[in-house]
């Protein structure tokens, strides 16, 4: 890390430091920020429908020395997938599609190898379509069309027969974005704004598009081989409906409330979204539609992490305990936000 930077980061979190002596949550987060380290972090904890902890730590921008607040906008990476899944379920509620429909019904010119792939396979990472984010040639700067994307990823053979295995595939969730567009007749981002973000009052949730001017947007950071902070890679992969949403902890809290009260999705849709997937052989895996379903020390837990260049995010729900923890960071360390979120959750669950 650059000499003198870490002491400055601690200084930027002076308010949190002052209260840390009496708040175990602040103690835990400060320790995590020293250990990893994390330039900046926003936290919100909701219990029994009420916000019981809301804070910012560290810096949203190292160059301008701007502190993180709950209003800071972060990339949420693959937490985007639950919104894309919700978009599909909203269309299913409208009667415009079924999750068991073949994707070729909604996507033109799909390769013959995809003939048995359903929307459900895309939602559960069981399609066998190769994950394009492990490949070159899918840069955001290329501005690929739907047809170009399908031809390019369709040239790769399936990794396995649909429904046979589970393998995380951003390709599937990008295809779901195109299905939303083709079924709704509108752009994915317009659809999400009109059907999800605006109805819930999520005014700071949108596309991460670098050309857009987004108020309070955090800068993303990586570390070089010497541990020195550097600005995140500017050659971004186009992750579209698989991971390109930016949001705040406050907006994510509104999304959490909508799930608690079935504001957008019906109880039946939520149940299907949070049901473990079933393979062809009848066995199951603890993954739903864009959500992991792994218990935490005996507590039912539905959540997802998100990682993009320079950012790590996590949204964890504990339905039996009526607890939700949202952690957004501008750290490039994969999974760090989820580790922090679950650590904080245990502080409340153990009470």
C-alpha cells in the first residue's frame, strides 16, 4: 500500500473510530478494513422491517479524499442477477412467458445445440452455456448487439447437457436480459426502471455505464503486486444484465422491503425464486433464481455476492430471523463484502 495512505484511511473513518469502543459492528468493520484492506464501505442492517444500523466507512474516492456515506453509489456486480430474475418473473406474472419455455422462442438465431435450453436453465446456471467473462473479446467498448453476442458465445460448445450440472455462467443472465427486451418490447434498463426501480423509489439504482454522470458514484480500486492501490481496469467487460447495476445501501433496503411485503413479486413467484434447483437426475443444489440458499450456522440464508473490477458487494437475507445485511465496497477482493456481511449478521443472530 502507498506510504501514508492507510493512516489517512483511518483518519477518514475518525467518526467510526470514536464510536467503535462501544459498537461491536464498528469494531468488526474497522478490523476487516485493516485486514484486507478495503478503501471504503457502506453498511445497512434491517431487522424486523426497521433500519437498525446505517453507516459509511473509509473513502469513496482516494484521489479527492471523499468519505463513504450511505448515499454513496457502488457497483453491485452479480447482485444484479436477482433483479434480472425478478424481471423474468414479472413477465411470467404478466402471462408473457413461462420459465420452462425454450429460450429459442424468445431469442432469434440460437445455435442448434441450445434447442433444449429453457429459461429456468439460464436462471439456475444449469444451461451448459460457456461463461463469457472468462473469455476475451467481450469488452464493453465493443458495444455488441444481441445477435453478435449470441453468435460469439454460441460458437463455443456446451460445457454439459442442459440440466445435468451447475456451473456459474454470466452468459445465461445476459441472455435473460435479451429475453426481457424481446418479450417486453423495450430496453432492459428502461424495463427495470419502469417495473422495479421507480415503483420502489430506488432513485440511485441504474446502469454502471461509464459514460453516464452518476451523482455520488464511488471510484473502484484494485491493488498491484506490491499492495499499492490503483484505479480499476478501464477495459471493462460488458456484463449487462448479469452484473452492471449500481446502487446504494438505502436503495437496496427498499428492495429488501419489497421482498418482505411482496410489493412487486407475488408470494408464489418469490417461493419459486428461492426454491433449490433440481438437476435432471432429481438431485438438488442450494441455488435458486439468482440467489444462493446456503444456511449460516443453522439460520436460513438467501443472498448473493457481487464482484466487478474495483468493487465487491453483498446482500444477505435471513428470513426466519427477519434480518437483512447489505454491504457495498470499492474493494477488488472477490467475496470480501459477503465475508463482512455474514460476520456482521452473526453479531445480530447471536443475540
